[in-house]
């Protein structure tokens, strides 16, 4: 049994890979309204000024981006909150345009090579 092959997007007008090696916020643009989920009480929050301030602190000021849950008072960096659709805060990222769905084995291998967790974030224009 061989591996399933996927057609590569080389015939598409817009396709490619971009490596981003600097502090960056990766978000699922065009896929639903962003929601934060407290990892302690599971309360959901819509995007608000506190979330914006935490992102700005992490991204621009290179701080921890601390955010306090309005429900239970738990405090954690914005990088540790759950996000729906998924977001990622990283110093290294790889963007793929018009590629087939990335295989789990690929994501696992990237995580092993980097010795760091990998988050998959989808976007749509």
C-alpha cells in the first residue's frame, strides 16, 4: 500500500511557501469571529480591548501579553489561551498558500525537528 499522492498547486496562479523568522501573530482570517477560551473555567470571550492590549504587549513590546479571565480571574499569557478559530504566536512560522491539507506526519516531524509544539492555523481570503 503506497502513500496517497496529492496534486501540488503549481498550476495555480497564487501558491507558495513563506518562512517567517520574527515575532508574528498567525490568525485564521476569514474563518468566523475570533473567540478566546479560558483554560481554567472554559468561559468564551469575543475579541475585546483586553485581548487587543495583550496581543500588542506580546507583539510590539515583546512582553508576556498577560490576560485576565473576566469570569474566574485566572491569569495567563495570550500565547497560552485557547483560540477559536486557532491563532498562534511565534518567532518562527511557515505559511503555505493553496496547498493541500498538511499531513499529521509532516506536522509531527516539524515539531520534532524544532523541539517545540506546532500549531496549525488556517486562513481564508
